C-alpha cells in the first residue's frame, strides 16, 4: 500500500501518530484522551473520586469554547470542519480540511489544552444535551442495547448512558467539569493522530514546536476504577413499551474480559469471525429463518471484548420472539455446523476490510488513537486475523461461558406480552 | 464507459446505472425488484453461495439502489472490488468478472425471492414510519403537491405492496433489461474487467427532466406519537432550477442558513437558545426544494418556528455578516474539493456534469463561488416560499 506511518512521543509525553496517504486532498487531525462514559469512579493516589455520570461527554461539549469564542467558528474561518465524540473509554476532538493545515492544527492543539467555561456556559449547554438525550431515548435500537447493558451489569458502568442520567446532566456544575478536566486532560494523556496527503516531517516539526507551550502538568495520574462485577446478570428478563410497529428483542450474553491485550484482541477477532459464520447468510439456516419471517434486515449480532468486559448481543425486530430465542439458544450452544469454506471466506473478507480501512481517514484515525490508548499497535493488530485458524476460532468459542443471558423486549404500545 | 483514472483508492468502484421515469405506479415494484436482483443468481442460487463468492473475492461489494433525479430515478448496480495489484491471488480478476456477470445478467427471479422481497420491503417501510424524523420528512414531502414527483417516496408505498404480483415484477424486469446502461469506473480496471464493462450495452446520458415544486399555499400536518421530542420538517419552494445561474447562490444561501454547524439556524436556535441538538437545512436540487429539519420539545415548538422564520428573514434582508458569507463559501469550496477523495462522489460529480451539460472545471467553479455577492444571495432567499410542514409531536 502507498502509505507512510511515523510515530513519536514528544518531550511532554504527547504521543503522535502521523500517516501519509499520497494524492489525497484532505487532511484529518484528531486529539484523543482516554476518558469517557466509564469515568464515573476515578482514583488519584489513594483518593477516590466520584464524578457525575456523563461528565466526560458534557465536558466534550464545553471544550468547544476557546478564548470566549466558539471553536467551530474559528475552524470555519480556516476552511476547516471540526467535531468531537465521546465513547465509553475515550473522548476525541478533530478537524478536517482541504486547505492549509498549519493554523487549524495549532488551533486543535490549543483548544484541547485550554479550558474556558463558566457556570453560564454550562447552564446553556444543558438544554442541548437534554435534547441529544431525547433523540437517543426515542430510538428503539439504542434503547434495546441500553436496557441490555442495564440487565447485564450490576456495577460496571456500561449500564450508564455515556450522556449520563437526565438528573446528572441537569445538575452538572462548572466546578465538577473543571476538576474532571484538570485530572484527565494533560499532554501525557493525549494522543494526536494525523492523516494527510502532505509530507510528514514538517508536520512533526510544527507539532513538536507548538507542544513546547504545553508542559506536562499532572504529577499523579488519575485512573478510572471499576467496582467488582459479579459474574451473574442483574435482570433475566425486562420488557417495555414504545411507539413501534413490531416488537424488538435483544439477548445479551455476559462474558468476561481478557486482561492481556494480545489475548483480548485475538478473542475479539475470533468471536467476530464466528458470528459472521453463524448469524449471517453464510449459515444455510439463515434462509429458513427469513422464510419463516423470524428475522428481517433488522437483525444482527455484535460482540465486544476488552480487558474489563466481554459480551455478545443478538437482536432483531420480529413478531416471533420465541422462535428467535430458540435460534440464538442454538447458536450459543454452538450447535450449528460451521462450514470451513465459509470460515475461510469470512477470513479473506476480514483481511480485505482491513485493507480498505486504510482509505477512511476518520475511522483510521480513531482506530489508531484507540490502539495507542489501549497499548497496542493498530497495524500489527490488523494481522491477527491472518494468523487465526479455523481450529483456533472454534477453540475460543468453545471456551466461552454462555450461561448468563439477559433478555430485553420492546413491545408496541398497548400490546401485552 | 466513463472512466476516472486514479490509483489512490484501494478499491475500484463501478457504477452501472439506468435512468427510468419516476412513476407512482412503478416505484414500489422497482423496490421489490432491487431486493430480488441482489438476492441470488443462477450460479449462486443460495444466499450462502453468493456470500461465499463475495467474501472470497476479497469482500467484493455489490449493491442495488434507487436515487431520485427530478422526474427520473436512477436504478444503480454498484460494485467495489480491491485493486488486483494489492492482492496476490491467481484467479481474483476472474472471480470479480464472474460475480459482475451473474449480478448484472443472471439474477434468479423466482416466486420465493419475490415473497421474500415483499416481506423485507414491508419491514423496512414499517420501520421508517417508526422513526419520527423520517416520518416527518415523508409527510412534509407528500403535502407539497400530490401531482409532483417530490410527493412520490423513492422507497415505495407500504399500501401498494400486498397487491403486487410476481408476473408484474417479471414484466418490469424485462422492460428494464432493454434500457441501455450508463457505466462509470473510478480506478484502473484490469484489462479483463475493462473488456467486460465495455461489452455492456451503453447509452449516452439522456437530458434532465425536471419540474420545480409550485409556490402554493402552505399545507400542514400534525401527528402525535409517544416519543421524547417533537420532529419538525419544513419544505420551502426555492423557484431555482439546478440549471439556473442562481443555483450557486442558492448553494451559498443554504450554507449560510443551515448546512452545517456554522450557520444561522445552528447558531441562533441551538447555540443561543439551546432549543435543540440538531437543526439543519438541505436542498432537493432537482425539485427546487429546501428542507429545514429539527427536533425540540413540544413546549418550544412555537419559539423554534419563530426563530427559523427569523433566520430566513435575515437571509432575505441580507443581515448576515461578511464573515458568515465568506465562511459559507469556504465551506462549499471545501465540500467540492473533498469529493476528490471519495470515489462515488467523483462518479456522481461527473454524471451530474454530463447530465447538466456543465463543462466548468473545479477551479472555475471555485472562482464562481468566490464571486457570489450578498445581492445574489438575498435574491434567491427572497424566493423561498413555505409550502409544507409536518410536525410529529410527543404526547403530553
């Protein structure tokens, strides 16, 4: 591939990853921090700190003020578009442009390393975030997953919305946000990823020089904490009504995390490959499920494994809840024959997907930031799939304990199950 | 075949397009047909076989879809395959050609896939009506003018599905097969693929057929659903054709008004008043329509509507700053430049230029946008006329 990758850790410990994609017109730069919806409990030294839920996300909104101006306007004046996102484990700010990168890049580095908020700006933001909350709240796909997390986890903060609770959003204070910022936004906690068609060396020089303005401040790092999570799920079944045309069902299998990064990545890839074989048209039974109208296009499976958690979720919009549960029960019991030819094809497809990912600036930057924050090399991780054999995958799947399953059903209003 | 030669993308992208009349009676049938076209083929006669073949050809992507262009719809087959020089597989190119040939010429259209297509389409249409934003959009467009193409939903009608017969779809397929194709390729195809694509019977692009929506008295519809906030969609007639000299000023107007986060609507409704999370304006170019969409609480509905109207008046009176105007232009220029990094956008741009007989280069287009003045923007703004509004309110 025509791609150049360079990495460097600066004097203030900012980790920089630059990727050159020759011939591309746009440039994309992203600054990420390892804080997100999971940062409810933190520990600095021996001191425990409890944040309001949604603190990282609220701060992300407020970060868009710099020197009493809206950063979006400042970027726009430089012919650049900016945005940000907060996930469970990270917050990232980014811009993209087809014009000169020098000034917008300096602006990105400046605004993420400066806090400019007042109680007035915090109050003003509440209406906007509550409206964002309402958008997710009325979306059945989102509600299904959210309620599955609530059913699966007793303490683990996946059960809490990244946006926080409506109460915590309404009560958020400038002091809470400022304290959160001071603990977590430090050059030593920051990853900068840039993807561009331009030569990399001058960009490194610019970043290095500019970051001299921002020495490391934090003496003792804040680390997010999780209370011990029992193996068992919290709610076996849960149902609710929404204004939907047909029921939704979700089944969430609570599994465990894998503390070692390499093992975790391997399990994550292996389970995804297996799901592609069993809950996909590659499974010859898939056609029967469609013919019997148990599934439609609104169905799927997703898995996630980190060092702290592991789960597989199956979902569908269907009238045939019991039949769907039977299918998923058989999948969890690993009773579907996995065709070796199908498996090899999924593996090839996965390799191709990895190659294609190199053309997508935004996702490539996010994945590189995520890998750096989690402590692995993104490009090395792409090779895991090449090394996995059919036997490896089946062995990993056989080792999963599917005994803890939570069920959530969303019914159309006025329809009793 | 139209070719855009570049090696910067990992994929080679191929578009095989037919332009058809947009028609109330056939739109749902075409939707059924495209479900069937992509389901299975004579050689890959099960979903499993087709999936394995696609995966094995390095995750080759195949899709069928419909897009509206004024009085016409484009029925597109799209293919994306990894550049053969990135892959060390001896029969890869043959696999790609085989799949293209099967998908384009040998779909397996049987009663079973017909029933499945009807089932899947009905589920999709039901789901669209569940989403308040999509429902509000659909209702607002349907209110504009029942005789205009804009009122015909490209996704088809749920109520038409049940009565559609298998024979009608077969007959539609036979008619569609006779329509010459427009073929685009972005990337450098291998000689075998090049030969295959050039063998497809092709036509030059037919002239655009369009009519602008009339500036009629506004129609309104209010619905209630058990949702968390109110969805609002307004449709304005622009009275500006895509071929008119006022089209680029209209693009700048849309950018100033609400295309992105640096716009009058975003600034004054979201940032200043905190009334919503998202608010935007967009254009339906071929129908001369401008849409404004947002979501807010029912208690703020009146204030929100008042503020939207204020922003339109600001545009009509030219009360936006020089900076706002320049930012809007830069945003547009950036959008045009970005298209060069996206294969489908490059193809679409080329198609539109041919359809509209435009010969100006990107640089000339940028120069033209830079020259647009306040007067030109006010002129197009003064022609905006509210023709419909749909509101899906949360229940008290």
